[in-house]
């Protein structure tokens, strides 16, 4: 067993270390090197997620404890090199050079490499060490490496690289003491310098070969387990079948298990409101709290279980390594509309939310295909549309079978809406590929990681992350909109009392825009909903909840029954189609603005999607109106 | 390492599954070469063709112990010197040794 528990060796001992100088440490490594697992292990739950200023590269920082003073660990995005090809690489290089605003230059660097693929990661090591910060090289997954017959002398590698080297395993927690010792001691020393000719493949390769030989590197045998799984999952016939079963299974579970979960959660929230009504004296305050805020918030909150479930599945697929196979299988199909297999991952995430999906397009190196993916992602049926769909379907579509017991009318309508969004996305992609966007020659290259068992910790952190984002949205945007709507429905006061809804400010506002939306079959209340849902789609439900909740005619009715009284069936269907196409999400527009670095694309996207939504809703209402 | 005349080379897409070879030349723009280098596709590297994706394309190659997918349109510009002995070295015994 190599020397993972010994003090790491140092190439050039400089002046004696002055402890206490290390305050900021950067963590860097290629994708799939287990960097996130190590970050989670080192920081436990003391971490913060944000964005680097001006770009959408997520910035994860965490605190290391057990030292005399707090040490901040900055998790850099996974990169293969530091040549600034991608935004991720530019950000990493800027952080290491101390050029990232708001972040001090790191005092030391922890470089994580997957020792089972060491050869081609040596060039990243050369680039990182050449930056000139005290660097420790962590060879991760060394337990697997040794088990599969890999060999390496870490002391000799340390001499070659001019930096301390430790064999670790982030999943097993092996070698963590070496990191601790590095941060206490040698991270405080001036680092030795390493000069390798980068940007010059032959020399770089020669250097890497020399390092491999001198450090007695013997590669591990490839994982037989992964290969056997690929024999099945990438099989000519079984592969695509399993792919379709997995995708269908995800949706079936999210809606099959998610729906009862959401219903149970809704009952809990309703009970809360009923209980609150018994202890808060009736009056303006109770009206604000229960009719205004609680109805607005809870109508959105109920979707938390379904959203978490969808992200759980995406997390399992991604962590297990299957998502990369899915991208490989779908490449052939996506190529037909001018995209590539890497668009599969963002497009699948877009079923949960377009914002992380658009951020996930950063893995697509081809600029044209990346822009096309960004532009079509918001057409995929995101979870924010679910509240609107579920509400309207439950209110207007009877629960009758369509295809025997297999498919009910409600499920059929829901499915059609998903298909509608999908078709709109693909038609738009095709349109973009044949006209607007110029082709570039960056090829499709996809690394297939070995299959791994997803860890509970990583899945839990993902859910915590997404859940927090959702609750933040509910607690800020939706709370504020519900408050504004309630105030507008409660003014002007008549003899110190709230006015009838028809005489409120919001009614005049609604009636003002009504002529524009009447041909679509919408009334003024829906119009207010459309206005507020420009902020975020799910706000629509909260707004309707507040408006109908304060209307004395519908106050005691559930929202579904109130809508049934107030809208025609063609109007309701038109509303569904409107939501399938319209770009009602300021967060998405903001992300598109940042990712494309211009207002041009979000503006085009907004105009295109809203125009399409208006025309489609108009057609649906007018055509269905011929029969109903 | 001596690079042999190009007429002895074949494209990666000419290989049969399980066959391996040493990369001799990449007939691709410099930027693309630089990108492929990061995944191990560089002159002198040993590449083994593992399989094709279920729908026929992309192709999967084993480089440096990792599977990397390339479309045929890219792989056909990577020229290699195929070696039967490499098949024995990398594919055969490796599988046998770890299979048990």
C-alpha cells in the first residue's frame, strides 16, 4: 500500500513555513475527478453557492475548520486545461491569478486528479503548478487504482512535479490528514517553479511520458464492470429501449408518486390556513395574511415535492454516469436538428427548470449549437408550468378514460402539452440550424465516465440546493407579488372597508388590458395573472389564488371551482397552449442575457415565444369556440 | 518514435472493434487538435476502438484508460498505424486478467 498516510514529500524545501498565512485555498481539477465529493467532505455543509461576478459559472465556497483561523475553500469549475477555451477555464485562470473581483488571490491550491486517468491530466497539472502558487497534487480514487493493479511512486512524482503529492480517496475519506498537514505547513512556503512547454503538444507529451516513467506509473486496468454495463446499456437494440424506458420512467414516477405527495402537502397547508383562521381575529389583518399571502404562497409551495423528485432523478442519472450514455445515444437524433448529444443533458434538466439547464449548456463547446440549445430550452415543459397545467386540467378536464385504464383524459392532456413544448423546441432548433446561426467547426467530444454508485450526500446536497432556490423564489418574488395583488384588490377603501373586487384598482387595470386578451378567451382576472406571471410562470396560480380568494363570490370555493364558473373551456385550453409557448420567466431571460452576453438574444427569444403563444392561443380559442 | 509514411496509416474509422493503433497525424484545424489533445488524442497516443453508439454514430474510443466518443466526421481525420500486437497487449489480456 503506498504511502498515503505519510507526510507528503516536498521537492524543494524553501524557508521554514510560517503558519497562519493560508486563508484562501482553491480546489481545482478536471470533470469527473471526484472534486465535488472532496469539496463536500472537506467543508461538510458549511458551504455557499453563488455566481462569479459577470458570468454564470457557479461559485462554491466553503469553510475549513480546525485551524487557528478560518480557511475559505473555493471550488473552481471542472476544467481539462487552463488555456481559456471555455468560460469555466477563463474563470479558473482568473481566480488563480487573483484577477477575480471580490475574491482574494488564493494562498494555496489543491489540485485533484483522477489517478486512474493520470496520463492526460498531467498537462493540467503542469498548467496549474506553473501558475506559481503553493500547490498540492491529490491523486484521487487511489483505492480503485490500487485495487485494479495500478502502480505509482508518489515521492518520485512529487520530485518530477515539484509539488507535494498524496494518494487519496475522497469517497473513502482516505488521505485527508495529508491535506491537513499541507495547509498547516508547506502551503505557507514559497513554491518551487516548474517550467514545461505548454501549448506545444509534442514537448508536452514528451514531458508527460518522462514523468510517467520516472514516477514508475503503471496504469490500472480498465473497469470491467463499466464495460459489461456498457455492453447492455449501449447495445444496438437494448440501448435505445432502455434509454426510452428510463426517460418514461422518470416522468411516470415524478407524476405518479409526485402527485399524491403534492396533494398530501396541499392538505397540510390547507389545514394550516384553517387553523390560522381560528386564532387570528377576522379583519383586514387576517384577510391580508390568509386570503392574500397564504393563498398566494401555498398554491406555489405545493409543487415542491414534484420539483425535488425530478431533480433527484436527474441527480441519480448524472452521478451514476448514465447521463453521458444518454447523451451518446441521443447525439444521432439531435444532430438532425442541428444540436449535439451534449444538448440532451440541458434539455432534460429544462424539464425541471430552464435556469440550471441554460447554465448546463456550458459543456457544449460548439458556440452555435450552444446558442441553439439556450434558445430552445425554455420550450421544454419546466416545473413552473406544472402548477398552471395541473390547476387548469383539474378544473376543466373530466377524469375519464381515453385509452382504457392506461391513459386518462387528464394524463392525455398533460402529455400533449409536454409533446407540444418538445415539438416547438425542435422546430425552432431546425429553423435556427438552417438559417440564423453560423456553423463552427468545434467537434463533438464526449468523455464517458465509469459507472459509479451515486452517494446519498451528493444527492442530498443537490436537493438542498434546488429546494433552497425554489423556496427563496417563493419567499421573495411570489410573496411580494401576492402582497401587491392583495393591496391592489383591497384599494381604494370604501368607508374604511375593502371594496368589492369589481371596484378595486386591480379590476380597472384588468379591464384596461381585457380587449387585447378577449379574443384568446381570457377574462381580466386571467389577464392580471398573465401580467404577474411575466415574473415567473407559477406566480399565475398564486395571483389567481389571491384574486379569487378575495372575491366574495368565489371566496369560499376552491380555486378550481371558481375558475370553472369564470372561464369557458376553449379559453381554458387556449390558456394552457399560451403557457406551453410563452416566455414568462425573468430569471431565464436574465440567465440568457448573461450566457449570451447581449440583450439581443433574450429580446428575440421573448418576442418569438410570446408572439407564438399569442397566435397559438388565439387559434385554439377561435377553433374550439366553433364547437363549444 | 519514428513516424511511418502516411500510406501505411489508416483512419480511426477503418478499425474493427477491439483493434488498436498509434496516432500518427490529425488532419484537423489546430484548435480542434488542441481540444482533442486534452482527451488524449495526440501523436504517439495509443487508441483502441471499443464500439459504436447504438444508432451507429458516434464512435467510442479508449484512450489513456477512458472511453471518449467522437463522431465519425471527426474520427476519420485521425490517422493511426494499426498494430495487431497492440490488440493483444491492451484489449485481450487486460480483459482476461480482470474478468475473474
